[in-house]
C-alpha cells in the first residue's frame, strides 16, 4: 500500500531520503485528503485514526498536528471569535 512506504523526506526528483515516517505529515495529509477526489483519500484519513499518539523526541510538534487533524477530521474544529 502507498501509505506504508511514503517517507518524510524526498529529493527534488521524488526519491525518498530516509525510510522514516512523520506522524505530523500523516496528520496533515489526512486533512488535505478531505478536499481530494481520488479514491485513495479514504486511506489517508484512516491512517491518522489508526496511528498511535506521537511520543518521543518529536511528540510536541507531531502531537500538536495529530490533535489538530483529529479535531478537523471529526468535525470538532471550531474557531471562537474574541
């Protein structure tokens, strides 16, 4: 499956620079998939629901993006005017 092999860094000609994956990238791709029309969009949305909550050294940034994606995907992202 495409989602199991996409990396977090690429060269300009599209070759992966590392096999690592980024939870934050997965989260933001799932939000972008909401506007997509390709059948693959469902897999991107499902990927963020299935990934564990980020931990370790990148937990703050990746965790924040993960939380924002979950709010957006669940329809609970709200903007409150001051």
